[in-house]
C-alpha cells in the first residue's frame, strides 16, 4: 500500500503559504494576515490534489533567526517539515520580486535533494510577469504563476504537484475539474512569452580567470562583444548575448572567472563571483572552459561539481588546444582525471578547442545541444519498468533482516534534469552501492551522458496497480 505522500510549503514569511494551504485543503485552519511570521508552528492537513489525497504541511516562514528566539523554533519546525516531505513546494512573492534570502532558501532546498515545485504567488494580471520570469534564476525548475487568494493557476499547480510525486490525475478529476476556467488573466500573452523562453536554450560559459571564456563568446558571435586580454578579471558581470546555431535560438552568458574563495580579495570580484553563480542557476547547459596549459586543477573540478549539484547539463571545453605539443599525453591525462574524479556524472562530453583559432567549435556546439536534449528527455513508464525488471535480474537486491528488498515500480515525474522515483518495500535499507548500480545502469541503458540524474527511492507499491 502506498503511504500518503507529504508536501511541505516552504518560503519567506508573508509570501502566501497559509493562504495556499487554506485554498488546497479547503479549510481556514491557518491564520492569514500581512504580518510576517504569523504562522509559528507546522500545520498539517489533507488536500485533494487532482483526485489524490496528500498530506500538506504549512510551515513557518523561514527567515534569519536569533538564538533562543521564537524565530529559532519556527525555523526548526520548518526544517523538520522539509525533512518529512516527499515534495517541496517552494513559494516566492511576485510583488516583492526575488529577495537575497529567497536565493539562500533555494540553496537550502536543493541540498535536501528532493523533488520541488517552484511557485510564484500574487501573480494577478500582467503587471507582475517580469518578476515571474526572474524566478528562473533560483534554479528550481520552471516556475508556476498563481494567485492563492484569487484561485488563479491552481489547476496547473495540481498537475505539477502530482507529477513531482510520480502520480497522475484521477480520471474522475479530469472529467469533473472545477478549476479549468480560473487561469491567469492575459494568459495568451503569458503563454507566448513562456513558449519563447522554452525555445531559447540558456548556456552559461564559466571557468577560471583567463581561460578564454570571452574569446569563445566573441568567436561564436563573430564580433568583439567582450573585452579580452591576458589580464585576469576583465569580465566583471554576467553578460547575455543572443545567438543562433543551426536554427536554434541560444542565449549565451559570459561570466566572470571563478577562483577559490580564499583568493577572492576585492569586493567587486566577490560580486562578480556571485553573479556567475546566478548565471549557472539560470542556465540549462554549462560549458566549463579549461586552459589546456593547466588542465583540470582542483578549482575546475570544484566548479564542475557545483554545476552538477545545481542539476545542470555539463560540457567541458579544453581551450588553447593549438598551443599543446604532446596532445596525446595531455588528452589521456585529462580523460583519466575525469574518470576518477567526476564519477557522479559519467560520459561528460570533453571537446578540445581553440577559441582564438576557431577550431573545434562545431563539435562544441553540437555536444552542447546534444546534452541539452538529454537533459530535457522523458522516458516512457513502460520502458522504465522493463528496464527495472531487467536490472533486478542482472543484480538481485540484497536481503534485509532475512527478507528480500523489493523494488516494485519506477516512474519519471520530471526532466531538466531527468528525475526518477522507484517505489520500494524498504527504502531505508537499500544500500548506497545498490542505488549507485541502478543509477549507472539507468544511465547506460537509456544513453544519458553528461547530465545529472536524480534517483529517489520511496516506500510504497505500484501506485496504479489497484487503480481500478
């Protein structure tokens, strides 16, 4: 029997969490006011989400806290809710826009390594559309525009919440939905903007100082858009440039060079580093530029690890390749480092280029678009479950207290990056080594190189086995 899934509503104080809680549970058990911090305890209620009953947790607003204060206890309650939840509903306020603490909370949420749905509340009318699109830089996926108070966008939210839980709307809900006629005002123009944004592939070009990032952008654009030179740190801001490649519209972000925190001395360099991190969160694919003369140092690997943790597709470009004499030896060394030090993402494309000499750029852009397509890929549920059965035959799950751990069903609730849920009899007893085996087998079977994969193990049976 599938356990009742839990959804935690997380966000700053006064973004509308309790209003949404009341809307989804159809109760007024949570006090609602414009006073920040009014919700001090976790409130739990049942919500019917498109025909499925889920446990909804309304949390206290997460804010900076002082030791031994009420805010401290509020914060602890919210952290507990996050750990308890199967899905995190992360909410921001369109009227205030993204605040610095929203970014900190988004980082906190990603560290939980759980499926999440990003909601932009208070989106009444066209006025707040620009603030809605700012939400992409939080790195929590595509935002959903709603108004909890006016019941705008709730139907779309229902569908996305179920998808995050690996469930589908019930047939009864699809026939009798009460929400279909209450969507965003001016939805035609909003939908057009969203389609344009989806057609645009966002690419961040990052790396250590003086690796050749701006030179690469200038070469791709065919003009001197960026200042280049031998002095590290010429690029201070993340600069976006429109670019078309083989009929696809791209948005290139040239970023400031990233160095270890201990080496960042000037305030302007610290701000540039923060700007580069935001570009990574906003991007879909990250091209890591590495200087071939000093390839893959610790900082390069640290940057790659950060990109992977953010869930972005990754391509490594070894620049200034025309200056290397013993190419075979250096190439072998680079591949060995990647194989031993980047085990969390196998098959990352490594392209050898010279931005200045304009060599290898076709291969680089083709690899970039290929990993973007993989990052967006969805795999059919029937194919996934055939894979699971074959993987179980190849390597039987271990015993736990004399009983075989049973892996019953797998589904893909989301892409960008590909995210999978396996329903299991004893998820807490499944060894990390077996989970790693499943992850590697899944990647190899469906050919998913160069992109992070999220694999979540949840307690429960096949949720559709007894749907009749």
